[in-house]
């Protein structure tokens, strides 16, 4: 089973997650099946959480 994203208190930066997504796609030759597809979906969800968290930080700072 693929690892789950970190709890909301320890969200990785979106750019870090994005780099992991890109590396996964490159390693898979652009075709995601089975475990690599599942990992991709987990990473995309984690990336969305990270983007939302970063947007909240920007709004709070303003």
C-alpha cells in the first residue's frame, strides 16, 4: 500500500511534492499503471493540500 500524505501539521512544500511527481512520471516513462499510478494519485492529493496550505499562509501574512 502506498504511504499516505503526512498529517496536515507537517505538510511538505508544494514544490517538493511537485518534484517527486515529476520524477515518478519520468521514471515511469510517462505511463502510470498499478503501483506507480496509485503513488501518483497520493502525491497529487498531497500536492493539493500543500498548495492550499501555502495559499492560507500567504493570505494570513497579507
